[in-house]
C-alpha cells in the first residue's frame, strides 16, 4: 500500500518550486481571467488615460455621460473595469471637493431591474444607511440647535419624561445627532417616540425620495433594530421581492419594485441621496453587455430603452461605462440607435502588441518577486514573451494563461 500524500508537502513543494525563480507564487491566473481586485493594469495605458479623462469630465463638470470599452472576449475588458472601479473608490473617496463612488456590475442579464438590484447590493445596507444618516443627522442637528426640536417633542409619553422626573436624568440631544445606534436604542427602549422620529425623518428625506414605498423603507431602515426586519427592508430597497406578510407589516403598496419604478424615480432618488450626502459623482461600470444580443429583438429593445432612460432621469454627476464585444455592440446599436447619442465615448481595445505584452508580463512577475533582481521578467525572456504574444494573437487572457502554465511546468 502506497504512503498517503500529505497536503502540506504539496504546498511546500510548490513554494520551493517558485523560489528558484525568485517568486513567492505563480502570479499568473490559471484561467487568465481577471481577479476581483486587480492590483495593476499594464499594457493598456492609452485606454486607461481615455477612461481617466472621462472620469475627470464627469467629476469636474458634474455631467452625465456614457462610454463603451470594446474588445474581443479575453481582451482585458473586465480587468480594466474592475481596476478602474477600485482606483475611483480608493483615490476619490475622501476628496474635499466631494467623494466619488464606482459600482461594478458583472452583466445586465435581463435588464434594469437586475442592474439596479446588483448596483444596490454592491453599495450594501451599511453604506446606504450611512448616506441616509448623513442627511438625517445634518438636518436633525440643525433643528435641535435652532430649538425647532426639543426633548419634550421627541420623548414618548410613557417613557422618558416620567423616568427623567423620577431619576433626574435626561438624554443628550447632541449625541442623538451623531450616534444612530444610540438613537435606535432609545427608540427601541421606548424612551423616544418612534412615531415622531418617523414623521421627522420622512420630512427630511421627502425632498430626495419620490416613491412612497421607498421612502417608508428608507425611514424604517434608520429606526429599526431587529436584524431580521432590517434585512427585509433592505430586500425591498435593493429591488428584491418581500412576502405579503412583510409588505403588510411595513405598510407597503406592493411587494417589490419594478423596472418602471426604477426608471421613473428610484434610480434618480438614489443618486440624489448620495449627492446630498457629499458624493460629487457616481459611476456604474457594466460588464458583458454583449449578453443583450442574446435576447429577442423585442426584449432587447425594451432593455436598451431602460438603459437609455438612466441618462434621461439622472440630472447630474453620473457616468456609465460599458464593456462589450464589437460585433454585438454593432447589433445593439442597430436595434436601438438612440443610445449612440448618450454613449459618445468609444474605446476600442486592440490586440496587444509585443511591447504591451512585455509590460503585462513584467507587472505580473513584479507582483510576486521575493527580492529585486537585475532581470525584471526572469525566468521569461523578451523573445519568449514576444513569441507568446504572437502565438496567442495578442489576446490578454491567453497570454496570461500561457504564462501560468509555462511557469508551472518550468
């Protein structure tokens, strides 16, 4: 009977194998597919510069515009979109002139409802709550400072006043404007009037949210403490269906948002809330738009009309960056020519040139070096990289995939 192989030995063996190349690991993805958070984007300087110009235009002028990145399957579109998303969220998150936020969505699938649901899911309940609270806390602080709101108005009749008279204690109103968890706890314990705060919060948010059910859920998202109900509230806000029981409990007129709701007001409301909370620009990076070409002509037209409506309902500070295969983009434009006037910026990713492939390989190698050495691409040679680029016809995914297997096989 043969001796059982230990996993630890395999792991150590692989580490030793790459040590001889002065590498911590094999840096090339085995399938050549872009990582979720690419640490670099090499060999695509021209495309990146044009995207950065587009981002700067949206940010500086608070305008609304669209761009499409065209390239063959495996040409690096996903890598670029994910890299740009992370760059926006890292470099533009704390600017004094206003923050920026980028959300990456993998595919439009069946249309705007899916795009919106993914968009909100990526934003997440924590960030969306922070955005609402930023607006609420500002207004609450102002009205308390101006004595337009007093503790007597905010107190539940059966709670705090009787307790305060007996124990000679009170609530720090300033803390209420800064600490949402404290406010929630005081409401939950019955010290503060939930009904009164719901009325106040509705008044603060009413200017930014047009849809009644969305407004109800946004207010309840701030005041609810029970995690299970919070999750149900978030489901509705993010475009998912809730049960009839939850619908009734929350006082909603329907169990879920529709594409029509999103196009009429919801998406605009989300953008306006972020704008009011200090975000100067929002970007949606939508990948694999070629999937729309697989829909029937009628359905494709409807979905493209919904996407076009994004540009018409959002008043300012919104950028849409699409990624698509050239052939399918032509079909999409033939189905819905009106989109051309909204998506004026077009980047065509060419097949990689040998020098660009060299920069790509060098970047991957550099990311895994155990120490600096004189040859930045060792164990590869420049001639080998040029040959790989030629053999794989300059397609990024195949270049990366080939480098992985060559390195692995030694």
